C-alpha cells in the first residue's frame, strides 16, 4: 500500500475519499525539524511572467450543469518562463446570490493527486454552506500533473494490479527484492510516459500556478480552502506571497518542517490512533468480527488475519481474478479510517472476510482508495501522488536495508500497520528525478490571519502537525476539532462550520486556540 492524504466526504466523493500514503516523502535523516524558512518572492511580478499574469480565461460549458470550464497556461519551468508552457484545467460555478459577491473561493481536497475539479463539481460547489456559495464564485484548478492538467502516467491497469498486490511485509530476501523491484518499475514507468513534466510538478510550482490563476480571475488576494495536502499547498502559497493572502483555511494541516521519515512515522501513529477508535467502537457491538474483549485484542486478531492472508489470499469475487491478500486488505482497512461513517462498512467487510472467506468488501474499499475503475483501469491519483511527493522532499530511506533497521520504530508507532508503512516509505528511493524541495518552516510574515484546523484523532494528518503549522505561521489561528476522522469542515460540527463560515463571509478569524467538541 502506498499512502496518500486527501480530504473529501465519503458520501459526496467516495472514489477519492480515502486518503492514505505517506503524504510527503522527505529527508533521509531521522526526526529533526528544519531550521530554514521559506522566503517570499518579490512583490512585483517579473516582466517575463506578464503574458501569463495578463491572460484572459475563455469560459465555456463543460457538460456539468451550472459549471464552466477553461484552460490556463503557466510556464512548464518558472526558471525559464520563455520556454514551453503547460496547460492547466480550471472550473468554476459562479456565485448564486443574493448578497455581495466576495470574489473567488479556490478549493483543493489534497492528495497530492486529488482532482480539485472533481471535488468542486461533486461536492464543494454543491455541498459547501449556501451562504458561502451565494457570495463566492467556487473555483478549482487541477494542479500540474493531476487529472485534467497534463496528468502524470506511469503504469497500465494490469501493471497497477500487480503493483498494488505486492507483499508489503517482506519475510525474506526474495520478497524484499520483489518489493524494491515494484517501486523501480513504477518509477521507470513514470519516467517513460511523463518524463517531460516529471521534474516540474512540485508544490512550489503548483502554488505559483495558483497566483497566476488569482490574477486571471481578477482577484487582488487569494481566498482558499485547502484540506490535507491542500494545506501544504496553501501554506506554500502564503509563504511565497504573504501580501496576497486573503482568507485562507488550512484543514487537516501538514507540518512542512518535518523530514519524511519523521512524517511517515507520525502518520503511522495517526492510523494506529484511528484504528483504536474504530476498535473501541467495534468491540462494544455483539457482531464485531474482531471480538468483544478489548481494543488490544481486536488489533491482535486483525494482525493475525493479515498474516493469514499473507500466506493464503482468499477469493474476492473479482472478474479479473484478483484475490484478497495482505496488501489489499491492509489498504481496505486503512481506507476506512478516514471517516467514522465508513466503520459499519468496514465491520461488514471484515466479517465477510474473516468468517466467510469472502474478500469482496475489503477489495472494494481498497479499489476506492486506489481509484480503480470497474474496467480495471486506474485514475491518475497514485501516479501524481508519487510524482509530487518524490519531488517535494528527498526520499525517506536510502535503501531497503535502511528500511529494515527502522521497522521496529514504526512498529512501536503502530503494532498493526507499522511494518507495512515502513516498507511503503521506500517508494521515492528509486525515483528518476532528484528532489527539488527540503523540509522548511513557513512563517508568511505580513500575511492576513490564516485559519489552521486540526482534528485530535485525525489518522492522516496528526493533530500536532496543525499545532506546529499554526505556530510557524506568523498570523496562524489554530481551530481544534476534538473528534475522529480526517479534517473537520463540513463534517457535521456546527461549532467548526460556524467559525469557518464567519471567517470566509465576514473576515472574522476565530480566536487562536478555539476548540470544538464532537457531537
């Protein structure tokens, strides 16, 4: 399993609602944070970029009622603005009124690799509070390399099937070699099919694209709601353009100062916390497939079941002949950790797999996580996820031997998921393009108030990351949701939603440290 981070309500955008995958793949060093801070770009727009900043968007109907689409151009390489351009897909739903129009509200659901346009058209422009949609044009751009914007391509469907089923808890040299080879084949496929764009899909470049879009939309400042990885994208924008920050909401925040090994281990602990919440709920029910004794016993039973699947996969009713092995089952379980609304589905899937040897339910959860279609094809999500992560920070590990030494540390963070997530951190080790980023602090000195939202039992973006980002940002305001699941806005808390709505509509940021309880 390759972990990513993405936020979308399962009921609105199920195919991408399960985020998992080490949100970023960072430094080969251990756990120290960065001392360097991101420097802002010059306030004046460079003359060479004027053609991009001055472009007019040609809006047209795009087959989805109520939405318009356009294409925006940006330099493929910002260091060579006179060189080739890249085309980025944009969509919007105009403000519905009544009330004063407040400009554009840009949204991003995370990933990296999540389609912002898909999120906009399937949820944000329909499900955000009516008052917000009334006063803002709801806008999204698929970041470079993602979905409709010069998408990175790596493997075909059959190759991805093999990749997703690779044993993630290797028991011997042969299995270690097979896992390493799977990462090498994935990286080679990306280089073969997307070699031109691969060096230019970093978060810094995507943030610069957002500023070009801001100008093309006619907005003096950027108003933005970013979730999960989208918080890193939004914070990066603030660091580069603090004077152009309007109202920024960063929900399910990442800490940009962490190297990848530390970040990946933190996220491993986050999934353990989420599983403990699920297990506590499960064992309270008579039909819990993990028993009714304790969360600890539930974890041991599930780990034992994963071991059984490692040795003998079970049928899953798949037309392509796939069986449910340990890798796909682990992915399915982790997928359901993102939203407590998925817990009943997970209980049903585990019951069928553990008692009836029917892996169809867990396979369906895994397929939704990987965005595998019914015809066996895969969306671009996992390709873009790796491409952005491996460019943003150097690899977490230098070799398979390096991973093996760190497995006990990851298992300490999560007895259930630690071993597999340690090995998943090998994904950028063989990447064909050298990373251009490194861990850094983002202060965004001079920016208007920025709201940073953290959920106390968030599996993918642990709460202390939100605390760290809010502390780094000179104008950061920490808003806390005491509850389960990934991110907080639009997930049922009136306290959270009211605070964010007041900020977006009236510019009133919540008091730093404000807390909202579940229920």
